[in-house]
């Protein structure tokens, strides 16, 4: 099975806003020739934006997701939920992973100082 390594697992933003870079890395498994589709969804889309929101990771490849936080109140932790699934070679729209069985998802902690 292909899996995904995400770094860093959490990030602290100033309440004035800011940018964080997360790296999604495909790790070797039984299906090392499979690429993965991913979707990155913030729990508070009014405060956080992820780019790209969805995309593909080639076998043993990596993708950088940039999270931007707008100015807003501190205090409550939010999450960036990253879901991924193996996709067939002909799939060209990563948004279609919502129609696929998701292998896994992880919630990255977004804190505010």
C-alpha cells in the first residue's frame, strides 16, 4: 500500500496572518508504481486557504501545499485535513478522489499565537 508522509505536522501562525509550507511525500509500499490523488481542506475556510487544494503525487514524489492564514482572532486551533487515495493512470482530475475509496486522511494542526 502506498502511504503519505506530511511535514510539518502542525504550524503556529501569528494572529496577523501568515503562510506555512507543508510537504506531502509519497512513500514506498507494495504499490510503488501508483500515483495518489490528494485533497487539502481547511476546517475554517474563511480563515485559511490551501494551494493547491487538490492534485497528484507521482510514485515516490512530493508536492508542496501552501497554507495562507488571514488576519483573525487567536485562540482556537483549526485543522488542514489532507485525504488521499491511489488513482488510476488515466485520472486527470484530482477532485475525483472524493469518489474513490480514501486510503487515509490526516488532520494537521493549525494553531494561532
